[in-house]
């Protein structure tokens, strides 16, 4: 699967997911959903709080969206998407383009960033 085969909203969702992971959050704490209006959302649910990021809009049924997200996620996981294309997806994403704002927005919800907590622990030891 090539970069151009992936709808921009799904590319942004992959990038936001990667942004959460790079901040140290577990994949199991990140959820993807679709609103009735077709807005694709990524939800970080940790520390009894939620942080929601909109990835964009898709015009498809919920079943088609589930199928497409599954197809793309499987392609990423089985390395059918090249490292070059994954890098482009990452560098095009909101967390890469605006890392400080992304991290501060999460912290603004009262969520501690795992990478920050780990750095503090290391500094104190």
C-alpha cells in the first residue's frame, strides 16, 4: 500500500496515533472512532481522563470506514506500507508539525505524559 492509496484523514489518524505512542502512551489506551457526521476521532483514554483529536472527515458508511481502517492498520502492521511512506505520514501529521502545542494540549487536560514522567524519575535517581 502506497502513501497515495491512503485517504488523508486516515493518514492523519496514523500520524496522531504515532504521536501518542512517541509520548509514551500505550496503544491499548488509544481508540479510533467515527462520529455520525463522518469525523474520524482519536481518543486517548488514560489516568481517568480523555483527550480527543479530530483527524478529518470521511464520506463513507460506518461499515466501510471500519473495513478501510482495518485494511490500513493491517498494512501498517504487516509492513506493507514502506518506511518512507510511514515517515511522510508522520512528518505531515499534527503532532510532528506542532509538537509543543500537541503535548501541552494533552497536559492541559491534566494528563501526565509518560516520557516526561520517565525523564523526571531518571533525573531524581
